[in-house]
C-alpha cells in the first residue's frame, strides 16, 4: 500500500542539496521526532502508560487511547481526524467492545499531535507519521484499539480482584459493570479507575472471539457526535474564539505561480477594523478585528503580481497537449503482462475509447480555517488537522521552534475529502506565517472564503485516457491504456520514495490489470507538467481509473453479446471479493428480473476495489431528452468486519453522492491561467433534489479485519451511471462532467 | 451606530455598521457560532437562521434589514418543529461532518412549521438551497418525514 512510502520518505536521508532548507528540516524532524519521546502522562511512574498514581478514589485511569474517569465516562483518544467519515464512532466501538463498556458511557476526544504514540500504522508500523487518509483509520486502529480496550479491562479486573480478595478469573465485566457473581459484589468502571491506575500494565492480553462481539457489528450504534452536530454545538476551527484574536484573509496570486511585486496597503489599512497588512510566502494577508472587516480590507488592497513564471494556459490548451501525449509512441509503463499489441492486432472484437476528466475542487463545506497563537517558545494551532506530523514540522520550520513546541488542537473538520492534508501544509503554513509576521502580538484566525477555496488549487488532476481493448478468438481479453495527467507526488518531498520508473502510483491505481483476469494488459502514463497545484481527492486515482475501466468493460461485454454482470464474472475468477459484491448488488437490484426501459429508463453496473475494500453498484436512471436523473442505486460493499454497519452505510451513501456530484457537475477550468469558477454558482454540486431517492447498501458478511469505507463508495458510481445511460439511450458518456447533449453529437 | 434587535429571545444591541451581514454579527460579535459560513452568497444555506420563524440566509441579510426584529439561531431553536427535527436528526444519525447541519435543521424546522406533512417534492423544494457535501440527503429526507410523523401524532399543546 503506497502510504507506507510516506514514512519511507520521511526516514530517507535525502541529500540536503536537493531540498530547500525548510523541507530538509521537515525531514530530519520527521525522522527524529517522536522516537525519543516517552509516553509520559501526568502522574506516570509505574508501567508504560498509566500506572503510578496513588490510586486514590477519584483518580482516572489514563492510558494513551482510553481514559476512564471517576464519573464513569470512558473517553477514547482518537488519533484520527473526524471529518464526517465516522471515526469518532468507529474507534470508540472497538475499544468499548474489548472493554465490555456500555455504549452510553463512551466519549471521544482528539489525540494530541504526538508520534509514535498516535502514528498511523498503515503508513509506518513504527508510527512515525500521524495522518488520517487512505481510508485507513479503522483498519490501522483495529488491533491497536482492541488491545487498548482489553488492556484497560484487564487492569479494572485486577483492581477489583485486589479489592475484593478474589481471583480475577471469577470476575465478569458487562455493560460497564465489573462483578463477582458469587459474592454479589459489583463496581462501575469509574469506581475502579483510580485503583486500576496502580496496576502494572499487562504486556499481553487476550482478545475476544469475534463471534461474541456485541458492539462491533451492531446494526445501529448511535454516532457519538450526532447530537452536537444537530444543535450547532460541535466546534470547528472557524468557531474558535480566543481573547484578543484577530482574523486574517489572504490575497493570493490570481494565477498559480504568480509572485508579489508591489503592495499598496494604504486603502486596506484605512478600512475600520483592519490592524495590519503583511506579506507571507503565499501572498498578502489582511488582518482585522473580525471577519467582515478583514474581507472589506482585502477588497481595498492593491497588489501587483509578477506572472512571468505563472501558469497561463487555458483548459483548451491543456486538452490539446493531453490528446497529443495520449498518442505519443512512448510513455513509461505502469503495468504490463501478456502481449497486448499482438493480441489487439488479432482481436475479433475491438473497442476504443478516449476519456476526459476535469480538475475537481474538494469544496468542503467548512472552508479552510485555522487559528495560531504564537509565543516565544510555543506555537499553538487549532485546526481540523489531517496531517499532524507534517503540519507540526512545517510550523516548527517557520517559527524556528522544535516540533515538540508546536501544539496542535485537532478539532472536528467540516469535511476534508483529502483537502486538509497537503505536502506543504498549505493553510497551516499560512496561519503560522501570519502569526510570525505580526510578531505573535495576537492569536490569528485565518479563514479562506469560498472564492479562495474554489480558485485556490490543490485539485484532483485533470486526466485524459486513451484505451483500446479487444477479445481474441480464444475469448481472452486484451486491454491497452494510456493515461495522461499531472503527478500528485512529483515536486513534493514524497517524490523520491513514491515514484519509481517515472510512474506516480496514484495516477494509475485501480487499473484493469489489477482488477480483472484479463490475459493481456498494458498501462502507460504520460506525465503532464502544469503549474496548477494538485492533490488527492476522495479515492484519488481511482476516481478516473474506475470510470474508464468499467465503461470499457461494458463495451467489451456489448461487443461479445454478453450480459454486463455475466461478462465481468467470467473475468473475476481470481477476485473472489469482486465476485461477492457483484453478485450481491446484482441480486438486490433484481438484475435477473426484466427491467422496463419505457420512459427512458436504463440500468448499469460497476465494480471496483480501492483502499482494501471492494464495492459494486447498480444504478437505475431515467434519460428524458438530455436530462438525466439517477433514481436508485444499489450498493454492495465488502469491507471486512463492518465495525459500525450504520456508518458503513452512511459512507457508501456519502461516497455515492460525492462521486455523482462530480460526474454530473464537477469542473474547474482555466482561461489564460485564471480559474473560471469561484463559488457554488460556477462550481455546481449535488443538491437534495438530485440525490437518488433510493440508495440501498448491503454489507457482505466477512471475518476479515476491517478495511476502509471513507473512499471506496466513490469510484463505482460514475461508471455505473454512464453504463445505465448507455443502456437507456445509447448515449456514450466519455467526458466528465456528463453532458448528454454534447455526448449525443460526439462521434462514436 | 447601534442596531437593536432580538436574538434568541434576548434584546441585543450591536454597535456595528448596519451593512454588516447578520451572519458575522451573530458569529463574531454575539459569539453564536452555531450558524455557519459556507459561501457568503446565499448559495449553500449553511448560514440559515429564522426571522420570526421563517428561514433566511444570514450571510446576505444586512443588520439594517433586521433592525427591531426577532432572529432565532440554531442555539435558540425551541419550537415543536425544531425539536422534532433535532430528535429525528439524532435518531437517524443524519450528520456526518456536521458543518451544514445547523442550516439544514433550521430550513427543515421552517418547512415543518408551515407544511406539517411535506411530500418528497415539497422537501426537495424547501431544502434544495442547503448543500451537504457529505451528501447526507437520503437521511435528511427520512428525518424530515420522521419529524413530521412525530409532530402529527403529538398531543396538541
């Protein structure tokens, strides 16, 4: 899994000459930080994580991942960001299960920024990087939190055994109550917490037999954050209020790569409420006593830019270049097996397709916001932080402090979809730079407006695919694909570790060679260099790779005269989990039943694996003229053990909506290097009236350890819908966002 | 310049330019941060508050327009419709990231106050101004129906 490479990059002694000073500091601090940090907690003495208090009543049991308070609440310390994907419910469920807690006593809070304690084990088993992403939260926490819950349980039981002078084996734990049936004794977790804190932390603990799970896998486990989020009480970074805090907005270059030449701040400084105007690496910050004044101040700010090195091309220019690169004879090979050229030359059925994918903005509901309070030897940040280790290192580098002197308060994020983790900690770097430039005189809150967000870059890269596929006389499939587009990793500190043989794995992940038993597959990738900053966007490379693959597979099925589900099954013998979800989705959608196409109806299927999970979707649509409505989606998911089934279903619904939004409307374009869209009028997104009325989710029963659900629901929806449109109307959709009018006119 | 208005049942006086949007007045000057900023152009609905019970977008409502009037934010929502909506939201676990949900709840409460038995089409029309990027729409619809059912079967006050 490529995320391991992030940690490799961190540990590499990359020659200093190849890095900027800031990046070099980031690397050495990443490699060195945390490894010598102890797991010191207040009152720690005995044991590695929580023992050592006097054990007086009224003391908590405080371990790295769970804190049991005398008031009988059990708080799980979440190393992962809650951005909607449900980790604040999933992680506590794992702990509560092994702890035998009552769900009602569970609470959750964000962990501090501290490695290796809170490192993401999917990225580096040694925990050197704290980051939420790649749909890894539950997967990498599963073993770890089971042990944390079981360990705390063992300590509570040992404390009770001591107090009651009975054998630990005679003690039962259920729903937060520790009891000795024989002697009729019982105590709550809260009552035992202080005594448990004096017990040496056991090195080995037994974990439950999954067949006995009562909380993990429970059909309906209430989310821990629903009430706060339904009553306006959930705090986000934009809601943080500190005494004396100022608010800043930044004017950034109108074209990517533009540089400040001259600042004329007189009018801005004259706006009531404005206290300062300062230059930072990204642009010019206007600082004021409140948001409205800051915004008004920026409107009065005049900046001259040097665009000599800025990206000035338009989307039409890029498309022309991408089409040419798609036809170029040579490009680095991402995957090859079999003999695709010979097989295609002799194919009895041939299908071709060229696909266009636009830049996409994440457009999180909460625009990027962060607060920074900078002191002489302390930098404190509040943000919906997705990449604590990177942000901590960046803040340290900017301020000259050590990472340990940078405190990050991770709040709930109003959506991320990948946006809040960037290799350069972009908005965190801005807020820290503003605090530094204003001398740490006051806490600074940085807010990006929606316009800043849509025009600010870090998009899902624009992509172009050219595919030739065919079926031989022997029935075997040949599949040749050229992918063209920017690299997410190139030009970042991760390039050296991620990119091998000129291939960025995130550009081609999910290709047909990995997902089907095709006899001959060749995938190549031409890297385009554009000055537009790009980033991972919910399911990353799978967003475009799944689309062209599932659309072309449908074309192959059609050419072979075989049903789309049956055709796929015939090439999935080595992919049993694909078979499982495909059959389940087909069954629940009634794929074998007659389907009336009257009124312009059609249905289509897609199946795709990403981030360890496999998802199949059947979409039913109605095409009325050039109007498309998606009426029903049936989704089957194999994510291993579904820790919180209701959250899994919510994530599939979310992934489907997010992917559909992009398929129908998502598009960021450039004219002369300027971004054309700037708010939800130009950058249109899915609204309630466009969401399919029926979205059914079925979870494949599994005993495998949990895999991800945050992203895997997204890749299949666009191709399932495109295949349904083809079935309904004959229209071939090859360009996103869908334009049925244009597609009707396009040559086959 | 002092603008007087009632917010969540309390008389408030704000010494602000009357052109300041109600959104930023309540957030930055009354510390009522439950109402959210999402777009600044009434395109996303995150800023929805009630003006005498009716949903309005506070990001484009200048203080001057609400002088002397009664505003309710999510923090002050206490109508039967509002309570039913919030209970349904929790029962169905509607929120994901939660950032849009204050606006969703305020719009839904306003809908049910005037249309106690909305159809799916009524819901679409009333709620289309509230964007949810997490796409919790299926559950929003179900929760509004559930809240309507609760209100419908509630004993008269």
